[in-house]
């Protein structure tokens, strides 16, 4: 077989999975999110809202100054206590949870200083959605005093 019949896994049609620090942009991440079959929309502020293909929807943003990719979501904090949020932080060690008035916030920061493997971003996106679904279900299934409904 001649070399002109072979398609390289990392040709222009298939972007390199390793991104340099300068290549970590919303535009580049959109390519990998699409190839991972994650449904998203890009908001005017540049944040990516991943709404399907994950267990719980969330926003993803690229923070150039700090070289961090931020994963963020929230849900109503009906009947949620600070003790429950602290339990989530102790039990679910991937994300950071906080009580912010009438909502529970969940976030995670993925550093990309010196570059990042785009496949890692996709893996972490799926994992963040899964952890947030577990947390949401756990809070929803308990009352403010922490007892099961």
C-alpha cells in the first residue's frame, strides 16, 4: 500500500490532542467537544455551556490570565444546609461545592500552564458532570437536617 492511501490519525482533519498553552482557546476546545459528541452552545461572554453528553449540564471557560479551565454549575439550594455542602466536599473530592445564597455552586479548575492533552479536558468534563449529578441527587434526596426524605 502506498503512503498516499494512509490517513494519519493526527492529520489536519484530526487535530493533535496535545495543545500548547497558547492553543488552549474556546475555538480549539469546541473541536474536541464536538468530536467527543458533547452538545454545547457558546455564550456571548465566550463560556461554553455543555448541555448534553454529560450527566449534569455545566459551563466551561478558559481563563487565560491564570492558565485555568474552569468547570462551573449550580442548582437551587432548597432545603440544603451548609452541613450538607460540607459533606459533599468531604465525600466527593473532585469538585468544590459551596452554598451561595439560594443555590449550590460546584466548580473545578483544570490547569493548562505548559499545555494540556485535550482528551484530558473531555475526560474531566464527563467526570465533572457525573460528580455534579451525584451531588445534586444526594442533596435533592435529603432534607435540610440531612435525613432522607
